[in-house]
DNA sequence: AGTGATGGGTAGTGTTACTATCCGATAGTG
DNA sequence: CACTATCGGATAGTAACACTACCCATCACT
């Protein structure tokens, strides 16, 4: 298979409902199209690179496949899937939640209380608090500005498709893979920024230990 | 315990070497200081919010505790830990790697080949390719600009400490928790951007279904 | 002296993402 | 037309991981 998954794994995905059944030509023969291959590659990307669980991927893809579901719901499901991927069931402190709310207000964002990003960002703040580190408003504003830039790019990208299925798929991929894309680029930018701040020590020298 | 972990869990962390042993006053009594409580909270943040594995957290904290290790090594270890958290052992396509390299060059970043961000970003690009979506240079440049802003904020934050232990810890937290912080904020910014682009449909409405 | 907690170690548990095997039916081959 | 290799589908097993429950010897406290 040229999909990065073994036959057994593909069967497993079918059982979990991530993959629609092929057109059955007879009780034991089914026809799998190029669309199925595409879907398997998408699943692998969501799981391996995006870090989604099989269950979460199933929920998201279910929305994508549901022609009656508005794309906003697809979007919301993808956002929730990413929130559940990390954070599990931890509850952030009220103070951090409030600070994120203030940050959003300062940035001029109208945000629903149900947005899973609030919990995720607040939990990150709690992590800083865990080592008694105080994060400055400047730091948070920097991150908020970066997030606004990325979100703008996300929206522009969606304009490249206009069919419902294409938009839904791209929405999912953009939401899920935008995080690792940014994370990777931040590593690169950090190396550059670090070598400028502390000349002589490459930020990402290989660890030889 | 006010650390978010049960006694049994703390014992487990000790066995795994994430937590130094307390000062033993007798064969079955040990003294645990506030420093230990702090450490446990840090571990919880790295695992729950940062998504690190126990093993990865152990490697990173080992570097932090090693007074002889230069902070650049702490940094590199933290970066690798995040890379391993997602992506597992997948190999990106050469084309994507090359495109990320070009993007870094265009941004003026001097980047080592060993930087784990390359693989992570390239894998994300491969995910877009999986659904035959083409990502524009404008999109990538937007993300690169956002990454540069965030990395700059990261560096500024480090200036708030000057002792080696403090810098190392903050470096780890910043590297590990910066990802979910940004991810959460991006969700918020997406909701705003989406509601502006498609008025009437809130991007993150609760899913009732 | 007695009781209950503590540190330390071993073994077990629940979850997740596969993976190996089995089965009946059928497609292709000679 | 027989025969074997392969396929779809289902069941059960596996490996990794993050705990968690239990046991035991020792010790603090009353």
C-alpha cells in the first residue's frame, strides 16, 4: 500500500468508522477508489502529525462526511478534537482563564465561552505559574499577535476552495496541522533568535551526550 | 496533596527519576521541601499540558538538573522532546523538507539540519499534500512571521531570570508550553477571523448534536 | 506497647493503537 | 470444473504507557 498504513491497519480504521466501506461488488470483494487512498493518507496525517486519537479523528471525519452539517460545525469539531488531544481533563485556574479573557478582549477578539482554546491557553499559563514564573503582558501580547497572523493566513487559505467537501477537509487539515506547522517553525525561529541573543551557542546543536 | 498528583503517582515519578529523592532522615522518613512540590507541579504541566511522555520529561529534567550542562543543551533537549511527542517516527517527504528550508532561508534564519522543527513542519506540509491541497507561499510566510514573533517573545521572557537554574527551567517551560499557549490563542483568533469572514456563524459554537 | 503512617518495591490495571489469526466465499488458473 | 490463492470481515491478542493497588519493614506518635 502506498498510504503509509498496512492492510490490517486500514481494516481497523474501517471498523472504527474513519473510512467508508468500499462499493461491494460481491459479498467478499469491494472496490476501493483513489478517494479511499486519499482518506487513509488524511487519517495518517491527523493521527501521526496532528496527534489526534482515532476516536477524535472519527468524530471530525464524521462531520466532514455529513453533507448536512454546516462547515462551522466541522470547524468546531476540529477545534475540540485538538483541545482534547492535549490537556486531557485538567481544569485551568480561574485566574488564568480570566487573564486569557482579558488578553482576547485587548486583542479585540469576540470569543465564545465554549471555545476550547481558552482552556488550552489557560492551562499553559498555569504551567508557567507552576514554576513561579510570571509571564509579562508583553509576552502574551506577542503570542496573541502571532496567533492573529496565523489565523488570518488560515482564513485566506480557505478561499482556495469553494466546494463544501473541499472547504471542510481543508478546514480540518488547517486546524489540526496548523499547530505542528507553527510549532516546527517556532523551533527554527527560536534557534535563530537564540543565536542572535547568545552568539556562539547554536540553539539546536545536536545532543551528543 | 496540593500538587495535582496522588501519592502513588509521585512515587512513580520518583522511580522514573523525574524527581530527586528527598533527604532521608531515617530509613523510612524523608524530608520533602517546597522545591519538590514545585517540581511535581512542573512535571504535571509538562505531561498534561505539554503532552510530553514521562520518559521525555525525564530526559529534559535531567538536563535541567545537570549543573554542568550548558543551557543550550537544555534547550535542545526540550525541543527534541516536543518533536518526539508528536510525529513519532514518521519521515517527511524530501520535497516538504526542502520547502521548509527555503522558507527559513527567505526568513533569514540560520538553521541547523538537526533542528527537529524541520521534520515537524515538513510533516505538516505533507498532511496538506495528503488531501492534494496546495499551500501558498503567502500562507507559509504568514506562519513564519508568526513564529518569528513568538520566538522573539520567548527570548525576551528569558531575560527575566539570570540564574542558571531559573533560566533552564523557564527555557523548558517556554519551549514546551509555548506550543499549547499559541495553539489555544490561535483557536480564539480563528473564531474572530472566521466570524469576520463569514458573518453570522460563530466559529466555535458549542456542538450540540 | 500499640497503632497508624511512610518509603520502597512489585505486580496488576485500564486504555489505546494496532496486529495476528481465523473463516467463509469467490476470483482467477490450468 | 476443480483448486488454490486472495479478499473482506470478525475476534482475539499484543505492546507501550501511565498510572495504581498492594505488601512489607520500619518508624513516629501516644
